[in-house]
C-alpha cells in the first residue's frame, strides 16, 4: 500500500529542488518545478529522454542553461540534508564513500561533459557524475553528486565536495575510494584534508609483495612517491596495507 503522506512529501521535496536549482517561481503564471517534474518523472520511469514523453523539453533546457552547476548542486544537497536531519548525522562520526555513476549517451560526443565510449549498442559516450555518500554500518545515504568532465580534475572535484560536507558534518572519520581513484594527484590532495582508504591497483610490484607473504599475513609499508606539478618536482608519502587472504 502506498504511503500517501510520504508520497506527497517526496513530490513536494522534488518540486522544491527543481524550483531552487533552476530559479523558478512556484504558483505563478510561468512553468515551474511542478510542471517540469511531471515530464522528468515520466522520462525516468521509462528510461528515456524528456523529449519523448512531453512537450516542455525546450523550455526545461533553457531553464537549465540559465542556471549553473553550483546552484543545482547546492539545491540537491540542501534537500538531502533536510531529509536526514531527524537522524542527527551532523553530530556523529561518519564515513564518506566516493564513487562514479554514469548515464549512457547516444548523440554527438563533442563535449567536455561526455566521455567517449565504444559505440557498442549505439552508446557513443557517457555522462559521468562524482558522487559522495555517507556509509555508516549498513546505512548508505547519497549526499551530493556533481557532473565530472573528461578533464583530469578529479582531485579538485573531491576537494570541492569535501568543502561542502565539512560545513555540515563535524566529524568525518574516513574517506573511502575504489581503485579508480588511485593516483598521485588525488593522494596528495587527500593527505591535506582527511584520513582515507583507497584500494591499490595491482601492478607488478604490488603482486610481487603479496606473493612473498604468508597466507593470512598483513603488513603496512611507507610508500614514497613524486610527481611534477607546474614544472616542479614534488614528493609525498602514504601508507600501503598488504593483506593476503585476510578475512
């Protein structure tokens, strides 16, 4: 049975997000989130474009162009934070996991917002979004998601998200990343902002280290590395934990 109260609250929250993100005026003689969300929900449920389910796609695209990424991002984050207030997460110790999500794209890929793809099944590119979620025990709450360009700016994107999250969460214990994020640039940035855990890519050196260990053995080694930034060689360190068949 549908919970009517929660259903209405969800629609109201979605409408407020769209209005704030796109600077729309509700209850006026102009189109607002109430109108656009009908088409957005239809498109989402049918896994298709807004153009195929309604006649407001052009005006919606114009509204998006008049807005900016920061306003859309801030509107999304404020809605999620409002919904999470009853849990009082801002006072607790939390872990934040970063990950990428993506949408398939079938049109012209000549855009910095679209990463090229193989063309298999007609998919010529993908929209990538960098997402941060709170993960505590068995609870996972998506907090914020921003579009990520083809440019190598992931480290800066992570820092921009962390600057927002630190304004809300008082105690961020740990940041979690998969192997996709293992890079010198990202590690250098993380060393200055928080504790973190990144799965290491298994290159030949890592494999040799693991092969030399006993089953169930674990060790931690200091890893020194360097890179060039703005024509200058800079160095930094991190720790790598090796676990072989460790439960």
